[in-house]
């Protein structure tokens, strides 16, 4: 399956009619891409100077949709940080901020949200709604905070999803009352703890108004446990993982680059190339990756969360 509006995350490099794709201009590979804004309905590549559809389908789960009614994360397109509640996470008036995303989603995290059919954005942990501070304030840079959800009331807590024209998966959140968008101050800041605010909606790609929505369902390949075994070959560029779940999710995202996970006697989890396994003299355990056919990951998870 294809998981990207920039890159498929795979190595398909043939057109629908069986031709080998040309290398991308200025790059050393010819893998099919799912780039938005080129008028192609599925992943494509160049062949003899022409755009050609590739012999692969675009997954329907590529782009998370906040209108789906699912719980999930709002992740800033430019910074890779997630929308989260600040402070004690338990009271109204807490600011809505950007913080580093946690994978997998633990029950203790408060960056899990759901947008309902009216446009209320509810926080799963606090059960409060994303709110414009004050009442129906139309000032730029007005703070965004948490408040009791004002159902069946005249309110500025309702938001509209507006999809971008340059990235199939990106959208902005426009307030239905103030007609302003949720924004991060500064330009593409990666500073955790940044308070969110409303500002005039902007169309350009570098704006901090653009978000991705990532549903919280765990999506990982199946893994088979092998006692007293280690999987051969480290996956380069990846350190140790504290939890088995996060290591398996990372391995799932890497496709053919990762064949499984090995846990050392000290409890650290490393990503392994595989598929070969050997007997471990130090009582290691390994989980060999199996079926991945129903696993779909967003390319922005690959970019920011490994």
C-alpha cells in the first residue's frame, strides 16, 4: 500500500503498463510517488518526460480525516508537534499547546481528540473542548484554551476542516464564529510548550495553520516470538526503544528495511534487518515480523516519529 503524498514509502518503480520509471530529477531513485497538485489520481512517476500512473494503488487510509468521528492526534505539518493540553490537564482555562507526540498512544496522554459532527473538538482525557479565550473574540493572536463544551449554545467552539490544495492530507481548522484559524506563533517553531492562538487564515504552505490527523488505532504488523534468539543485522539509523510496542510500530513503518525486533537481557529493544536468526548466548528474545497486509502508516509518522 502507498502511504504518502510525498513518497510511497516503498520501492514500486513501474508504470501501469509495465515500463520502468525514470529517476526523479536531481535524485538517485525512481520510486513512485503520491505527490499532490499534479493532477494524478494515484502514485506516479516520470517516463520519458511524461507523468505515468504506477502499478500500485493509493490506500484509502493514507489521510486521516478529523471529520471521521475517530479519536486521534492533531499534528502540526511544519513542526511534527502535537496539539496538547498544558498544565495539570484537569481544569478549564488550560492553554492548548504544541508538544512532542507520544507513540503509541498511552491512556495518560492528553493529545488525543475527537471532532464531532458540529465541529466541537473534544479532548479525550479532560472531556473539555477547544475554545477561543473570551467570548467570540475576533482579535488576531487570541489565545486558544480548554473550556466546558458549550453544546446547544451560541459559541465559538465550533471548527471547520478546510483541506489544503498542495497536500492531500493537510488541513487547517477555521473557527465557524470568528472565521480565524488555529495557529502557532512564530514560523514553524519546533519548541515544545508553544501556546496556540487564532490568526487570520493563510493559504501558503509554510504557514503554521496546517495540520495532519492521525487516528489512534494501533496499526502494526503481526510478530512471532522466538525465545533465546536474536535477529541478524541492525537497522541503521535507529537507536534502542524502551517498549516493545513502540519498537514494533517503528519496525512496521519501515517496511522491508526491518525484519523484526530483538530484546536484550537489559530490556532494550533494537530494530533488526533479518530475516535470519541465531541462537542467543545471553537469553535474548526476538519478534520476527510477519503479516503486514492490513498495516498502513502515514508518511508524516515516518518522518517525525521514528
